[in-house]
């Protein structure tokens, strides 16, 4: 019986599994797989990748995965909640200069997993299956669907919708459809961001109340008078409109504004 509290929905469509493992060339690459589950995706990855490290929280799957480990010398499962793992430290301990991440993750930990991806310097590419609505927001350009997570991920990754996945392709089927998104790390923006923590904070505060203006949100978050916020933003951008909302800003705007904001 599947444990609902782990949010487990096992992908059982071989065609889709094959598509996932062929998004990137995995030859001579090490893959970190989040939630190998019953091993269907793992088995396909093992025919392509140099080595696969799987992080699995459910020890009831140990017998199934142990069999797969015995069959493949290039597979190792770590029974630990991925949210408690420092992947930078893990990769350093394993002497990994680069790794790809592949995950069919429980919907309720999508945000934390994406932030973990963002914080792990040497994961250069990823393929993540997530709830369709969440994925479409990640891909959204400036507008109503755009949020802080959209900005975070689009700043540091080229995102691409690989395909939609109907709920009927899982056992047990989830209540919603899924989407597969690929992530390729880019460094052009990163070179222009002086302090990552400052950038993430500025973006987060900009969206703290989505329907309010950027001025209102920054005033509340930084505890500054609105006129001081306006003055500061206009010193960065002479054409700044005080009625602007965060949802209308481009990635370029966010980088420019955050760099200027913390400069003094």
C-alpha cells in the first residue's frame, strides 16, 4: 500500500520514462535522482548515466531498490529526506565536479526542492516533473502568473517545457496533471549579481503582497517611508513608475533594482 503522506505517485508509462532519460545526453554524467520509488525511472537512467545516486525517504522500498543496486554497480540509494541533505556538501564528499538532477517529486515539496536546486552550485542541469499549474507559473513571463519562484528560477536557468503528463500515467493517479520541465544553468545573470542572498531577499519582498505596488511591498518589508523607497528606486531607474507592481518587472529589472538597492 502506498503511503499517502509521502505523496507517492509512481510513473508507470515507459514511453514517458524513455523521453525523460533522453532530454539530456547522460553519457559519463552523474545523476542525483530524488525519490527513486519502485525504481522504474532509475532503471532507465542506469542504462544512460555513469552513476546514479538516489535519495529515497521511504525505507519500505528498500528491498525493491536493493535488488536494483545488486544488478547495477553504478547505483547507490541513500535513505534520507532530500530536504535535510546539503547537496553542496554531498557533492564535495563524493568529489563530484558536476551533476544532473532528475526528480518526480511530491507536489507539496516542489518549492523547497527548487530552492535546493538553486543553492547547489554544481548541479548544472535538471529535469523535474511537477504539478502542471506550478510548472506553468515557473515558465510564465511578466504578468499575473509570475511570482517570486518564477523570477528565481528564470534568473539562473533556461527553462523549457518538455511535455505535459496526464494523471492516468501514475499509480496511484494524483488529483492533477503534471508537467516535465528541463533546467539548464546559465551564468550570464549570475556574473552580475553581487550577493545572491540580497537578490533573493529583494525578489521575495517585492512579491510579499502580489496585488500591491512594488513601493508598498518594499516600504513594508524594509520598514522605510514610501517617499524614501520611491527616491531610491528612481535613483536606480529614472523612468521608474511608482505604481509598478512586481509582476510587471522583467528579470533584467530585478537584477538592476536589487543591485542598486543594496549598493549604499
